[in-house]
C-alpha cells in the first residue's frame, strides 16, 4: 500500500487536465481520448504530487504525533452510494454532482475543537482532503516543539521532504490523500 498526495489547487493547465480526467473516469472513459487524457493529467500534475510507501508514511505520522501535529479522532462515514447501477450514475449528472459534493465534504472533515491534522487522514489512502488550516496548525505545533528535537529530526531527508511538502501545500489549498 502506498500514499499519493496532490495539491488541492493545481495551476493551469494541470487543473483543467485533472477535471477532464475525473469527468472521463466518472463516465467510464467515454471521452474518446481515454487513457491519453489521464496520462496528460498525470504528466502535468507530477510536479504537484508527493508519494510515500506505507513505512514512510508511518515514520512521518509517528513524528507528527510526537510533535503534537496530529490528533486522534474517529472519522464520520462517507455518504452511502445512492445509485442503482453504473448506468444510473452515468445518466444523472445532477445526482452525481450532489454525491461528489457530499463525498468531498466527508473527505475534508475535521473534529471541532481539535487542532492539527486528524490522524485518520494519514492512516489510509483516502480519499481525504487535508486543508490549509489543518496544515498551518500542524506546522505551528511543530515549530513549538523543542529546538533540540527539531534539529535532530531535520537531519533525516524523508522528514525534511515531508515538512517541505506540508509547507508547500498550505499555499495550494492543502492536499488530497489517495
């Protein structure tokens, strides 16, 4: 299992390519240009993505926990699938859009009164959305960690790369986890 992360807000033309590829996937590749449209999106979005294997994510998650950057919570469920079949999904754009909006809201959930990133967003490959505020809070908590601890941890290339990713994504709407 691996973790794939991507900026929420992609610059053009990657944002348009992602929207087209997602719409095409929704319709089972019926755009007439599948899989080339997905390949184009993947290529354009590559600079705005980050990936970790399960061990790398566990390492980063443990450090985040030690620094108080995450919190424990139970995720609320995602919306139930409300379609009778794939054909039903494909033919009802209004219901499909409503379902996708509800799914996106569930993916972005946080726990009221908690600060940082809910750890459940980093224990599965989603779909989750980690927002700018969650990231900013986590980084503030990290900066408040003991100086000697940060100095020790920042000798590790993986940890530094993860911190750089967090800092980068807070200016791009956050990141998705898949």
